[in-house]
């Protein structure tokens, strides 16, 4: 059984961390709505990996996805884990990147 938990450094409430577990042909995602909408779960995980069922709780906490085999469930687990790791990375700050291409403070020319 694989288990992964992603905690965003920007959140004070650890309870909102997304947790993923794989059990055979199924993955269970706790706090799935902190990362995805239900259409995203279907469109990014279930459909591309030929999943057979998706069950989500109305409170946005529990989701269970079923796949044709354990290998595919493992792939879905890794996708969830990578998404959680990316969410933990410091996001780029647009205002620091503005002006880098054609900004007046480029220091070019002298």
C-alpha cells in the first residue's frame, strides 16, 4: 500500500493536505478538492488512464477512483503525488518577472 501526503506551505491548516493511497486497483484521495475539481479528476486521471469508476463525497474530502489493474492505479498514484509536490513548490511571482523581456531596467547598452 502506497501513501503520500502533500502539505502546502502556504496553508496553516494541515487538515487540508491532500493524501493519496493506493489499494490494489483503486486509489483513495483525501482532501481531493484542495487540488482538483470533479471534472478535473475525471478528465486528468480517470479518463486518460481508462479508469472504470469515480466516487466523490459531496464535502470534497473523499474520492475513490478505480482502474483496470494495479499498474494503472500505481500510475494514477504517481500523478497525484507529483501534482501534490508541484503544489508545494513556491509558485512563480508574476510581478517579479514583469519587465524581464523589455523592461527599462534591463541594464543593457552600457
